[in-house]
């Protein structure tokens, strides 16, 4: 067993305003199902907020919690559950509590965008982590020294992070696997009709039309290279050479599988990254343009409007 005792383990879930209900339910229900199969309450969980007050989930449901962060009892892992908002009442108390928890050498976890709070609290330095793909661009700009992989989940010593939603199931299944082995884990997954238990090396789907499973390996390699080089885009020749193809062969590959040219696809990736940065950071529009490979502010603004039907400045006036 990784933590806890033969009597069981207890996990704490720290909820902040507009946290993801789906992600929380997926995590807790994994342990509930494990208990059912074990025929005992080995896994226990408690909920906590900054002041002990009820917290509003992103779906509008208020959730009553068990404790205030200052009164949090012992727990094997404290998971931070974050959804749409990383600014919320009581944030300073939460960050102070996370720092104190870390100083005591305790285990910390993050669900969905929770890695942002752990990083703000200085609890991911020297650790590998992940975060939901929508938040990864902003995270990497704010914390370039932290390795944020984009995998479905990461476990690095006493830091447990996942991308939220269904990846919450995969992370908790890995915790159960460490305690009870593959047999129990497979039974739990079957209860959820969770078709495939993903491992830490599985990558997240990174947005619309990014599921390339079953498609050409060379296409997947080129798309991955594009996604990792949005600030300094590769030329058509360089992309083709990376896969051992000609430029014309790459064009045919993209048209066959994705219905668009490589250039159009690459531009869309860059503009989607720009939108993420505009929504998630305080970077200037010019800095966002440069970070996504545009050397001209006017060309960036024109391209952005063509892609999304609105100028980049409008993203700053919209609440998500």
C-alpha cells in the first residue's frame, strides 16, 4: 500500500468556487465503488472549503462541505478541485494552507485546473504535473520552470495531478491499484463501463478534431510537432522532412484525414492557443501574438477575426 494503514485511507477534497462537479463525482465514486467491491469502507473522503461555507459548483449546485481549511483533519492526500475560476473568495487562506501542508511533507493533489493553485502555492517546484488542456497554455506561460506534460494524469512522489473529468477516474484507479492490484481496479472500471484504463503516458485529447487514434502514424507525428512548436512554426518542408515525406504527400495526408491543408490546420492550432492565452493570462495582445508565431499585430488580429468571428480584444471582455 502506498499510504494510509490497514484500517483504510482518507482523502480530502478542497472545493473552490465553480469547481467541476463532474470531476469531483468521478473521483469520489471511484473510491465508493472500490469500497463496494471490497465489502468494507476502506476509502473515506471529506470535503473542505476556505471558510467551511457551502461552495457553488460550475453547474450552479451549492455543495455543503465538512470542514473549513483551518480545521482540516488528517488526510492521506489533499486534492484541490478547480474548474472555471482560479480567483475566488478566501484564496489567500487556501494558498497558505497548501503551503503549510507541503511544508509538513504531506501529499497534495490537483483535479482539472487545480495544478494552477498548487503552482501558485509553490508546491509543484521540481515536480512533474498535468492540467486540463484548456489551461495548459496559460500554465506554461506563468510557470515555465514546471514540467507540465499534458498527459491524462501524473504521479510524481507526493504530487498527484490529473486533467479532471474522466481522467479523475484514471488517477483514482491508479491509487486503488497501488493498494489492491489489478483485479480490484478492473472490477471498478467495469462498474463504470470505463472501457480502457489509461496510464500516465496517455495524452489528453487537445481540443476539437484532435482524436487521431487509428490514423496515420506519420500524421500523428506531424500534428504533435506542430502542437509543440506554435511560437516558432516549422516550415512545410521541415514538417515533411520530420516524417520522411514530401510536401505534397503531407498535403494529401492532411486532406484525406482532416479535410484541410497542413497550413490551415497549423494556423488553427496557433489561433486556438492564442485564444487560451487571452482567456487565461494577462499577457498583452502583442505578446500573445508573438507567443503563437505571429510577427505582425495586424495580421494576428485579422487571422483571429477570420477564425473566431471576433477581434482578440473581445476575449478580454468575456467571462467564461
